[in-house]
């Protein structure tokens, strides 16, 4: 049986466009708004990444740090993250949700317990920023057993040999980091170069669903539309930050942006 | 869990770079995998290379100043009336602390790697000051990440860094102390790993940084071993080596050569203010294993795994985690760990500075506090050596504020 993530990519391929993948932090700017955001943006987004915040992130840029900080300040806990997913899935059972975060929270929760919670709430995939290959093999296997996709990352620094190994051990989706940067940095590589790297990875295995993330905004998303999927995260966190500052509704502001992004790549 | 004999402590990890199967590892973003692999390969080559070793020894001797003095603290010993108290005065090293060893070695490695730009984190400012010094000497551009709170409380070291031409980047996230400086420095490295060499200032972080740092500070115990044999003719039967531990770099270096001897190792963590719940003593207070800055270690954290707040008068010890090497030494029962409060450290600083010709900074003052507590209970045949790994000058402001006057 195909996973919901794989099905989402199939649908997008039929429509000859990349999957639009969003990233927001669970609990930003509140638990209830976080759910409202997911419900609203799922109309246009194909796959939703939901960050479970950590207070010592080593790979996140300022925007996502800001979102995580807001969420933690509101007291977000893992159990709340799972609640948000569960509630979202009640009304959107087929929309794939990927949790993204740092390993220490899983370590403290217990790998098996964490995966059990994922399964019960309806999580489709996991991205663990600081659990690289091959150290992630055991955990990835556990995920597979539960039919949860363990999504790995490739970076511009990843060697070809290593890419082959990671791709061989991958499920449903692979995430290519566009440039040497924390999340949300300014795109310092040309889109052309990114697509060239992207195509080289696809040559290793054309069947994989390869998505690009880091530094993608409404200004440059169109130039990357030949990818299987595009992840927008920091831009969305920034919109929430701005909305909070201007006392506007983050849900409507975000939705407007997602609509715009979708139009750019359709 | 057991320490192997005949194998260097830093090399006692498994294929996943874990010590005792539980501590360390490389919990890092994919982007850093290759730079860390490259650095690992380069370092494993360099540490076997005669030319590199003689380069290191040359700079340790002519630049760092080896050996640093080993002295008996006669007045303190007389006053306390128990064990013989000695100090390894590492603060006499160029720059005033042990951080110069790691900084020098990192600069030598950066040169070999063809990098022109080096970045580092700092808490007390010593790691940053030394890195800026060494970078200047070896012709590297240098950037130092430092918590905004630490910039305020360790002013003399910040001034030194700037004088050496380094850019000091204030880190304003989180608690604005060492933990945030390390995070920010790692984030900077993630973004610039193609051009920049990263020098983590202590025996923390991904495995290779732990290795390079402990390998560098091991110079302290290489010197001490000779000095001890000179002084006593052999290693004393009852010998205690007392060292403060924050990240744990000076203790790792102070103990290394004595690993297979009978010497007792005592690590002293920062207990924080008396009557405060906050501290920086994960080993003493039974913190759980967690992942911080790329490595599994005992770390102050909440049930969820969010890293906890710390508090200590000493910026250099004000860190929620502790080197995986020390976690390993603790669980293998090779070393024991305790803590001293801010007040104990201040008192120890005052007593040592008054009685002796040395003036330890607030970090080693934690170790002196434990020595002062233990000495009167011990026989005069027993020997205590304290690593006086930093000079109090950088703490002048804090000491004046807390004690009314500064003596050195």
C-alpha cells in the first residue's frame, strides 16, 4: 500500500507541478492557532511539516528559532504536538503530516513511545535534523515497521557515495538542502546551480521523490519548480512573527502567502 | 563500563564514536557530516605525523610556554594542616589559561586544512581570547561567538579579543551564555563550513572536537608527570588531582597521563549560588543523559528534553552539559565529581590569593574550594594537586562587586 506521502507526490506529478510543502512550528503562535493554521493552509499545501520545538537548535536560522521560542514560551509539550496532529487528522485524514525536530526530544520520550504516539495521532513521516546516516539506521527501521516514513536529508556537502547509500535506505521522500546554511538563510546559490545539483541526485535514482528546502520564498520558488517538491518554512515563520507584531491574524496572512506560492508553481 | 589500559581515553569509543556505548557520538545535521569526516581524517593523520608533532611541541614550548610551573602551596598547606597542597599553575601559560593549547592546535590544523578563517565559541572568554591570539599569530581571520551576558561579565577578555583583531559576535538568544554561544557558533559553521574552520572551545560537541581538545590539553599532564616524579621521586601513593569541570577540557588534560596510575581524580562542578535551585553541575546532581551540541552526555534538562537553565558565578563553568569523556570517567568510576557553590569558590579565591603567589580565576577556585575542604581531613603524607587553570584578572569586576576588593 502506498503511503499518503507517496500519494501526495503522485497527485502533484499528475498535475505536472511540484508538491508544495509547508513548515510551521507546533504551538506557534498558540496551540489553537497552530491547528487553525494547519487546517487553513492544507487547502493549498500538499504536505505539511510540523516542527516540534527544541530550545537548543543547532541548524535553525533566526526565523524558526523565533517561532520555536514563541511556542515554548506558550508551554508547548510533545503531547500537545500530537494532539494538534490528531485533531487535524480528524478533518483531513489524507493530508500527510511530517513531524520535524531534534533527536533529544525523542530520546527523552523513548523511541518506541514516541513512534507509538506518532502512529496514534496519524503522523506520516519524520525528519530528525541531528540524526544523520548511518547512525539513524536502527531508528529508521523502527519507523518503517510502523509505516512512518523516515525522511533523510542530503546537503551540498554530501558525497556522491554517501548519497547513494542514503537514497538506498530511504522511504517515500528525500530532502535536499539547497545550500550551506541554517534554515531560512538568503539563497546564496543560483537557482540554476541548485537545479543542476538536484538533477544530479535524481540521476542516482529517478524514482525518489526529491524535494528542495532552505531559503525558498515567493520570490524564487518559481525558478525551482522542476523539483518534485519545494519546502517553505522560514518565510512562513516570519509571516507569523510579523502578524504577531502588527496584531494581525496570522492564519489569514499565512493563507494568503500559501495561495500565492501555490500559484507561482502551478 | 571500564576504562581500557594502554589505549588513549579519547580513542576508547565504538564505531559510532560513543564512549561506553552511551556518551558522545555525532548528532549533527547532514551538512556537517562531510566537514567533520574531513577533519576527523586530517586529525588522525596529523597526530601520527612526526612533523606535526614537532610543530606542536615547538609552539607549546616557545609560544605557550612549557612547562608551566608546579609549586607547593606552603602557606595554604600550613594553614589547613593536613595534606600537602600543590598547584599546577597552568594560568602561567601564554594568555593566562589552558585554553591556549586547544586554540594553538586548532590553528595549526586549520593551516594544514588550507583554511584562512577560524571561528570559535567562548564562555569565560578565555577560549575566545586564546583563539584570537593564536589566530593572529598564525595569520588567520577570527570570529568569536560569546553570550551577551558573558560579554558583560568578562570584560577584560573581550577587550583582549578585540585587541587581537577578532570580531566578537554577541549572542542574544536563550540565556545569552556559553550554551547559546556554542549553538550560534555551530549554526555559523553549518552555513560556512566550506571556508571556515571551527574551534569548539572545550571537550564538548561532535566527537572530533572532543578529541582534538583533550589531545591538546594533555600537555598539562605530560608536564605534570615529569614534575611530580622530580618532586617526589615517584608518583605519591595517595595523590588527588583536583580540577574544576565545566565543559571539562582542563580536567581531561590534567588527568590524561595519570589515567593508569593510582591517582584519584576529583572533578568539581559549579554548584551555583547557595540556596539556589539553579546550578551547572549535571554530574553531581544526577542529570539524565541527553543530546546537546551533537553529543550524548549528562545534561541539565527538563522531562521533555529542553535544555535547562544554569547559573554560576563562573562563566567558564556555566554550561548545562559536560564532556562525554567525563560522563564516561564517572560511570566507569575512574573519577568522582562533586560541586562547589559560588560562595565557596569566592572564599577559596580569597584565601589562595591572600596566602600564595597565585590568584586563581573563579573556575579553578571551585577546585581549590574542594581542596580546602578535603585537606584538613587528610594525613600530611597525602598529596593534593590542584590545576590552577586560569588567572583571576578576568574576574576582577565580579570579585570587586562580591567581596568589596580585588587582590591578586
